[in-house]
């Protein structure tokens, strides 16, 4: 990798291109960096026509964009984004029986609300050896009802729909005005990131979920500090985002699905995320490896790669090491605010 001499983080707009400079690692503040990738493109949504360099921090190993979209260009970069299309086609309905089984299984996880049929569904799925890890992850390991749950960066509200029918009190935070109004129409209490302040809540929530949000914000540590203050003592944070140390990045490079330039401003390594959580006061309880993430991200990455590269990429995929906490495609941590 090419060594880079970097200066203090600026953030000043750059000409008419709708970009701003970011000269320091968002995870640790380090300014010594290497050029990890050059010419990365928005391959999956085609909302921004630019080509972007990606730097790797020499101190903590995290990735970041040294030039990133701002203002109107950033708004355009989210046009057509997947979290904004969850209301797009109301004619596509899930299979009723599948949804009933899913809801019954969710209820079976909480003895206080599970009925006899719910418990039977949970027992039957276990008896036939059905892999429920994907269903468990959809619930993001929430504590039992009546927990107060906040989803920060809730998008179109998919997570809330997983909780529907369960006696949680849940809230959302989102920036898109169209999504804000759609969620409010469903009876979900939702706040606008543009106007919400750090003191909006104080020790309010039992659980906060931050799924694929931290990589999108210009100051990840400031957001972690804000959410720490909103948790009750003993409350927990669920955080999920792509891993700067993922095997998929080593294999696919600029076409790796987890990069998603230019919306992903920064991706941490496992060690960098752990350090950031600990520095903001959290105690890490566990790391979860999503068993479906590798197949999903690698499949989309391979589809985005040129056909001529497929044979070599498939060979690299076949020879990849097993997934570990350090090289997992996604970093998924549950961290707790100390009770005392």
C-alpha cells in the first residue's frame, strides 16, 4: 500500500464537486494512513458517479473516505437506497403461514408472553433441526418485553415489523422526511436526526440498536457517546456494520459489497470498534458472527465483479480461511452500559 502524508482533519467543502475533506481516521483520530483502494465506485446503487479513494489508518487499521459527499450530493447518494424502499411495493405480501410461524417463534423466545401454540412452534423447529440463527438475528437479541427499545437509523421500519405483536415500547430515529411521515402513520414514535439533541433522552432505554448506521455518520464516537447517555444503567447497545478486516475485502477489493462508497464514511476493524465502545464507557458482552453474511456479501460482490475475474475470485473464495471474530464480514457486538 502507498504511504500517505495526511494533515489535520478538515471537513471544508472542496470546490463545486459537493465533497468535503476528511484527513483523519474516524475511529481513532490517527492521521497516518495508507492508500487501501483507489477508484472505488457506487456499484450497487449507482446514485453517485464519482470514483473514490479509501484510506487505511496505520494506527488502528480502520478504513475511511478522505473525500466524501456532503450537502445535496450526500442526499442524492441515498436516492434509491435499500432502507428507503421498504414501503415501495405494497402488493408484494409475505406468505401468511410463514409469517405466522415466524411470529410464533419470536413469541416462544419470551416465556412471559408465549402461548401454548408458540411454545409448540419453538419445540417443533428445534425438533426438526431448523436453523433459527437467522430469525434470532432479526430480533437483534432484544431483552424480554416490556423493554423500551430504540432503533437509531430505523430506515423504513423493517426492525419494528419484526417486533410487531410483541409488547415492546419502541421508538425510532431517522433523517429522511418521507420515512419519518410513513413511520408516524404506522403509529411508531420517531424522531428526526436533523433536530434531535443529545439531551433528548436521559437513561431512557433498555436497548438501543444501531444496525448499519455507524459507518454512515461523520463522527462515530460522538454517536456512541450520545447513545450511551440514552441507555438506562445496565441497558445494552446492539451495533452491526461491515468489518474493515473482512476476508471478503481481501478477496474482492473495490467490488466488495461492504464498502458501499460513498455512503460508508468509515469501517472499523474488530479491535478498533472494541476500543471505541470501551472508550465511550461500554462493556462488551459478546460478539456474534452472522452465519449468512459471508454467502450474501460474497454473492453480491461476485455479481458486481467483471466476468473475466470470476474464475480467480471463485478460487480465492474456495481457499478463504474460516470466519473468525477478526475476519468476519460483519462486526456485530452487544455492549452494555454498566449498571453502577
